[in-house]
C-alpha cells in the first residue's frame, strides 16, 4: 500500500473544550490509484488532506493515530523528515492557486522551487528545462513564454495548471488535490479533471481528490470515501457508491449535484 491511514483523529484546542474535527478515520490508497473524498463543507476533508501532507504542525492541534507512507509513519514525524517527503514524494494543490502562487515571482521560479529543495545538485539549465517540460506536460501553450510570466498574467485555469506543474516537478507518488477546480468555471473544471486523469495514467501517480462535486468525482475516481462530521460514513468503488449507495447521506449528495452530467 502506498498510503495507510489508521485511526486518524484531529482535535483543535483553541477553546477550553477540544473540538474534534476528524474522528478515527482509516483508509488506504494503492499505488497509482485515484481516491475521491466527498462530503459537505466542514466534514473534515481538508483536515485529513493536510494531515497526509504533513501540514498540521500547529501547537493547538492534537493528532492521534498513524499515517504510513510507503511504510514510514508521517503523522508524528519530525519537520526534517517531513521536508524530505513534501513536494517530493507527496505534493498538494489547493482550490485557489492565486493564494499559493507568489505574485512577485515569475512562474518559472515557482515551478522550480521544489527542485531547488529536493534536487540541490541539479544545474540551472537542467532545472529550467525540467520546468518547461512540466509546463508543457500540463498542456499550457507556449511553455517558454509562460515560464517568464507573472501569476496575474494568467487565467485561473492556467494558474491551476501551473500549480499542478509545480506539484509534479519532482515526480511525486501521491498528488493531493483539495478542491482543485472549485474556483473555476465548469468547462475548465472538466479540463483539469481530464488533465489529472491523464497524468495519473502516464506518471502512475496516485491522486487523493477532494471535492464537493460528485459528478467530477464520478468521472475521475476509482474509489470513493464519503465523510460526514469528521467520520467516514461510507466507502467503496465509484460504481458501488453511485449505483448502490448505502447511506442516506450519500444518496442526498448524489441527488444534489447533477451539474456536469449535461456537458459530457
Ligand atoms: N483552526 C480551527 N479551529 C477549530 N476548528 C477548526 C479550525 N480549522 C478548521 N476547523 C473545523 O474543522 C472542521 C473540518 O474542517 P475541514 O476544513 O476539514 O472541512 P472540509 O470538509 O474541507 O470543508 P470544505 O468543503 O468547506 O472545504 C470544520 O468543522 C471546521 O470548522
Ligand atoms: Mg476543505
């Protein structure tokens, strides 16, 4: 198994009473698999993703359980151990690329950032050619031009492609995509999903895809986890979940979002 999460529990301590936002969640993800996490706002999807990406390093967060990535425990790993994995074996992209991109740095600089950390011996020229190849891999036209641009010169969909290129530059085994298309309009959402699908196949990269949008999840994912109030209420193959949902909550989610169906 590439990723195994065992009894993950996340609690916040910013008030006197701890608020438990993820309750003993367990699931796993095989190499090259695409796993979807769905559930309404506040169900604990992002907190689970942040834990896997090693981004819950705050003093007011209590974490229990274990996260094994290729057998190595990450939930209680040191910052130094996490830094070796982040952006290298595991990458994450978020909803709004503008907040993840640095507005005053050129795209090329940002796409190369992980290479500078994880491949320090790589020459400048090699970094540049890798970055341009990555921009071309995410189907950006004129990658040499994009390399020299600033984030504000690109559209939202192009910026999300840049984020995917940055996330993939070190050829991660796992890409976590937390609502990567929510800020984009519907046709661009579909393009990004198709891109992730292609990259998953070509690079054999596993994807943890988080979304409210079940029609996107249905197109993309092999397996689906349904979260509600910090719990997994149902999990199964995409086919099982869509054709024979067991829980009322899952049925309600399926009924709620027919959006993309008409387009495809
Ligand atoms: N700093 C914090 N202190 C206390 N509770 C928090 C904090 N950050 C998040 N939470 C709570 O954790 C719960 C889970 O949040 P999370 O961001 O994982 O939800 P989500 O499923 O990703 O929702 P969305 O679909 O809106 O992105 C929510 O109830 C939220 O209020
Ligand atoms: Mg979220």
